[in-house]
C-alpha cells in the first residue's frame, strides 16, 4: 500500500484495520500502550498518575476497550481496598510494536513538520 497501489483484501481484515485505527490510534490508547510497554504491569492508580491529563473516566473507558480487544489483561486482587492491575498481552505488545513506526517517523520528520506548520501559519 505504501507504493500507491491498493490491493484487494479480505473485507473482514479491512473492517478490523478501520476499527483499530479508530479505537487505538486515539491519544489515550497510544499513551497507555507505551506506558504499559515501558513499565510492565501497573495498578490503576499508578496508571492514572503516570498519564498526565487523563480523567479516571477516560482511563477506565480506554482500558475496558483495550481489554475487550485483547490488548490488556485486568487482574483483580481480593484485598481491601481492592487492587486492580493491568498488563499488556502479547497481542497488545505486538500492536505497540506496529505503532512504534509512528514514533520513529515523528522523530525523523519533526523538523520538517515544524517548518511546514510555521510556513502555513505565517500565511
């Protein structure tokens, strides 16, 4: 697809790709993938503190969606107060690796994007 050609594929694969782009390419999912990849298993409260600006509601919604898709596991420990830990699954780790290319691209093109934005904003 990178060479300008479009290849017919299984419509189920297309549907999954479009669904994942919509669900995972959002800011919070990407940050959660990165955080859990870097730090391993984390408690909900530690995740909340590690990701500035995320509300508890958004963290809960994002983790539930990622759990539903099989990207994270949720472990509830029967202690008082309850403790809940989250960890990337192998599927989540592989998705993080796939999106890692975005960070490499951004690093390589940071200056070019900044220059383009300055040129646009200066008009």
